[in-house]
C-alpha cells in the first residue's frame, strides 16, 4: 500500500509538498507538482494492491473479531489496533459479532481462504480447540489471558485485577463484597470466580452465590444489578463492577433505589474510561489502547508471544 | 467474498450444517462434511478474492473516513455501516483521522489508485472542491447536509434540529439561550449560526457572541463550557448542547459549579445516546445506525442520492 511518505520519497519532495499537491494547494511549483503526479501514477501502476497480493500471497488485510462497536472498552482497543494498522499499511476488516458464532466463523473461513493475513480476536464464543485448527492458515492473536504456544496473546492478569480490587475493599472494612460479570461462560469468568473464592477463603468469609451479578456490560444493565442487589439480605456493602459503563450507571441510578454511595454500597469499576473520571469513580486502569497496538504488532510478527500489561488502581471517591 | 450462505448453497446443505462443520460439531454426517470441505476448497481456489479483484477491477473494500472511533456518535454510525457491509460482502478500511487532512488524503489516494471501491466521509476537513476532483475515481458519500449531484449524501436537516430545539426552549419561557458546537469551521457550524440568528431575529432577541461555546465534543469538554458560562452576565438560562456526551458531562459537573438543572439552566442535548436516557436528558433523537446503513447502501449504488432522515425531540427532565 502506497502512503504519502512513500510518494514523497519516490518524488524526492517533502511530505508537505505531496500533501499540498493532493490538496490542490496553490503554493507548489509546477516542477514539484509534476514529480508528485508522476509518483502517484507510477505507484498506482506498479504497486496495485491486488497485483501485490497475488505475487506475495498476502492481502495486507487483518480481520478483527469483536462483539460490539459501541462499547468504550472495545472502542479503545480498536483505536490502538487501527492506529498501528495505519502506521503499518494494513487494512482492517471488522467482524462485529454480537457473540454470534457464525460471524466469528466468517472471519476464520476468510483466513482459511487466504483472504485475510491474520485475525485478532478481541472476545469470542468459538471454543479454543476450534481456533487451534485455524492457526495453520495464519496467525490468530487473542485479547485474553492465555499462555499458549499456538497463539500470541495480549492481556492483563485478571487474578491480579480481582485480588487488588477485593483486598482494597477488604482493607476499607468491607466483608460483604459482590462482583459483576457479563457472561457466566465468558473467557475470564472462571478465573474471576476462582480468585473471588480464594479471597473469601483467605479471609474466612462465606461464599454467597447471589453476590455474583451477570449480564452487566452496558450502562443500563446497572438497573438490573441494582434491582437484584436491593432484594438481597444481607446486601453487599461493596461491589467490584467489571465495566466502568455499568459502574457509571450504578452511580447514576442508585439514588432512585434509595442507595447512597459509598456509604451504603462502595463501588470500584474497571477500565478507567472517561466517564469514570467525570463521576469520580474509583477504578482500575487498563491500558486498552496500548494493548490494541500490541495486538496489531503481534498479528504481523513471525514470533508468538504472550504479553501481559500492567494495571493500576485509581483511588477516587466511590469507596 | 465467499460467506457461509454461499458455501451452503454450493454444498447443497443447510447453513446450520456448514456452521457445524466449521465448528467441528460432532453431529454431522461424513458425507455432508465432505461436501462442505469440498465447497470450501473450491471457493477458496476459484473465488480467491484477489484474483476476483484483478478480473473485475474491484476490491470490495470501502474506505471510511471518520475523525474518532471512541465517540458514541461515530460508533453508532459505524455500526450501521459495518452491519450493512457484512450483509453485502464488503470489507471496511477505517481511516480514523482526528481531523488530520493528511489522513483523509490517504483514503482519497487509495481511491485514486483503485485500492478502494468507494469512500464514506463521516466528517472532514478536506474542502469540498478537492473531494469533487476525486469523484472521477469512485463514489464518495458524505454524512452531511449537502444537496449535490457530485456526491450522494445522508443527513438530518440541521436547520430543523436547531429550530425545533430553540423554539421548544423559547416556549418554555427561555430568552437567553446559548448553544455549543465542536468546530467553528465545522461543516454545519455556519447553518447552525444562521438558524440561531434567524431564531433571535424572529423573536426580537439580541445576539450575544459569547453564547456560542465551541470545542465541545467529549464528556469532559463540559467543564470548559461550564467555566465560560458561569462568567457570563447575563448567563444563559438554557443551552442547546449539540452532543449528548457533553450534555451528560454538563449535568454531572453542574453541581460542582453551583448550578441547578433545569432551574438555573435548562439543557437539551443531541443524538439520544444511552447516557441521555440514564440521566433523563431531554434531547433530539437522530437515527444514526440507520444513517450508517444508508451510507453503505449509497456507496455501492450506481445512483447518486441525497437522503434526509427524520429527527424527534425526546422530552425528559432537563428542560
């Protein structure tokens, strides 16, 4: 794929000059304009993307499987992927799946048919053993906590996330602590439950299955969490809400449920989205954009790597 | 591009069967599995995307120019574009520009070099006369209020948006009404200012240049709006905030500025994003997803069309 820098180099002019020619800016000499136009024509002819594909067996297209385009978590990851893709001359093909297995299969099928050079899986329902069968056709990179020599992966340590958040709430005096998830069968739901149970055991606290609230991803899902929580006896005095969107909704709607935060229920979120700062939500920062960049790097890399990223607890006013 | 439906048709089996084969589901007969595998191999060989491109002179890749991936307005539009692209077997190449003209030029350059079949422009800094020069290379569709025989366009009537919102505030007794925009030189800023001035003239109200607040797009931009507003004398008693994100931030941060809403300042937003419902924000609904679908339809259509979409004022509790 030819970009403006390539054209500048080929024409022997500055990037600014190329940009001016493309934009019909008046202050460009005729000589330079001709050089740039010639470079455009030559590269268009010589480097026709499709011809390049056939000769190299490469498409420079990377598939991105992600469940939702309108959730800030995935939007931040996608920004990282996209900026890095631009820098590396890669096209992104988006597969927003809404967790529909068939949509995920479309991407895997295209990988198999060499219509994609690689696939980034931001979240999935397809089982791991199925993905393993497709690695022979091209690299598959996972945004999940996975030590594997089949896949590269980019992740934060969800055990660490849960331990930091739960111990912080414990230190603040809480003993009835609940948490939210999106999917019971989600990729990290098991490690989260195990970490939660280990935390309880460590502090000799009882397990209460109703303290895990599922189906919580979007802002409005907080109403369901609040509805369930208000019926519990004893009700949790603190919640680890694993999506700042839901935590934000929880703060916004709590008043209507007669719940004062943090006095009656402390809240710690996850991701550190802009809304978290606005609402002074205590949360855990996840470097989503940097992780997106790493996903794109990994899908282009000949080496498989499992890359952990650091997290940071951000103390604000909801605990 | 081969999809699961094509494979099912070619193999003479159901879509479910293809899906099961791809997913290694046990309940598939050996005969059917072989049929599907054969269809996959055949289509992979015969319909190799790149070979198809060269023969048809088409890439089935559509460029999408949009300033930001992490703003709910553009995310909703992109969902519509993306769902329709999947249904029509089109690949999307994303150009998140942050309003950098060079990034927009990369997309136009790729259109010129036949690396894209068409370009959807969700928002831009490149002047219209420059875009007009690129229409010869392929369709360019604009998400903006534009009657043009050069471009297809998809839009809402921004004059109508402003008139409905301003007259509604006037009916509610407001006489000092301000409004926010993102860019002073933005595509719709001029029509908005003209509509605002016409509204003032119609009701014999004075124009106050400080009542237009710019730089307002993200939630946190509301702090700047609040800071400026609190210094004004007389201060507006109502604001039309042309982004629900900023309106949400305004509601959240108002208390810290000692401002009661709607008593001391009424607020009407724009877009009807999920946060608007949560915060009971009065706003104007824009059918962004449907407009995204229309953008993709138009870029594939041989006919140029300028398609207006309807708006709806949603009364909640901030006016």
